[in-house]
C-alpha cells in the first residue's frame, strides 16, 4: 500500500506520519508513506526526526501547486491524506491571496491528479471554522457553511471542490472537519504553544477581547486516529466532524496554562479583538461515533499537562522558530 501525505512535515500531518510508521494504525503496517511538504514557515523536517530512518518513509520537498510533481507522486498511490494548508487566521487577514492559492487551487490540483491516477481514497482534512460561529448547540455535518475569515473561506471552498469531485467524477473523497488541535510539535504562533512558550520565557501572553470566545479542544492524537478511521471505513462523499469534547472560553484556557506553568494573571496582556473573531465553535460528533466508532481518548487535563511538559523539555525545537519568526509578542 502506498500513502501520499501532503503537509506531512507540519504539526498534524507529521503526527499522523509518526503514528503510521510507529504501528499505531494496523491498516498501514506495511504501507509506504510519501510526505509531500513545501517546508514553509510551519513545515519542519525536524517534526519527522523520530521516524526519519524508517525505510517506509520517503520525503519530497515540493508544492501541491506543482502539477507535474503532484501527478508523478499520485501514480501508484492508494490513499491520499491531504493536510497541506495555510491555516493561521491572523495571517489570512493580512495576506488572503496565499490562502486561496494553496488551500483552494492546490486542493484542486491534488484532486485532479488523484482522479487521473485512479487513487482508491482521498481524505481531505478541513476545519470546524467553515461553519462560522454558533451561540448554542453543535454543528452537524449538514449545517450550511458560513465562514467568517479568509482562512475559513478558503477551507470551505476547498471542501466544496472536494465534494464536487466525488459527485461529478466519482472520486472516493471523504472530508473531515476538526475542532482546535493541540499537542507537541505545534508551530508557536497558535494559542497554546505561543502561551506556553511565552510563559516559560517569562513573557506576557496576549488575550483577545474579553477572552470569552469558546473553542472545543482536540488532542492531535485523537484527531489523527479519527482521520485514520475515515480513511479505513468512511463512506465516499461524506463529511465527518472530529471533536475533542472539551469546550473552554479562551480566558479559562489561559488560566489553566498559567497554572500549569506556575504563573499568575499578571502575565496576561489584553489586546484588541481579532477582526471577525468567531464567538464559539462546537461540532456534533454523533456521525463519526456511531458509524466508525470514534471517541476522543485523551482527557484534556492529561493532554494539557503532557503538552506543557513537551514544550518545557524541547526548547531546542521551538526556540529557533520563535527567534526566526519573532513571535514572542504576536499572535
């Protein structure tokens, strides 16, 4: 079996690759894993260091918008797991064109190449942000897409293109939509690694607005396990929400991180709210739970503790990234 993982040197993609090559997914026990990653600011070959010597891994540095390269890699591929994306909301507000190019056009190139190569399954990894914001209750997969940022709009667009390739051409595509991920190897512009690393260095953390925006937190291990369930058993043409089951206002998350690092509220700096900041996300995971047997297995307190410990113990991984990107006081 041959698996093409786009964005496989990023946070979530590299976790999936490490798990696949470490025996976590029996269906991929003998699979050849090809990672295609452009190694932009958030892609990092160091994320694959634990499995770099595995003979079943092949790393290709390249762009999903490179049609000839994508077509070449698709030949003989059985499964595509498509993580590659520009994914930071603040960056999308400043430079929306990059998000449209990678997330929309890049996805279309991959889908066309997969169709031409007659790939057996294509899993398109998306986000709950495509649904917009919800005051109460949780989104089922059939909820209308109402994205509010250039990032989420680009992901919603790629979702619809992926769906169209199934409906029009019969390509066996599944779409997953996850809630907020956390865990090791997450690039330190995202809220949890940014806050943890700032606090470890004695820097203040920026809290948007009133701090009452609510997010559902999903450990990357649970997310990748859910993706593999969809790859193994998901029905082509279907969308599957993947959530963690722990909804927290940003203010409460901040307090938990302060407690974990041994800091107090004096380390928090309120900042002007983000433009178009969605108030609350919440996905209904009934479908993936009942159809595929998914359930989040990492308790949030345990996952938070292990994540903080990882950043405390792996300064050599994140310090160069923060110095290079000057992220200590931005978000």
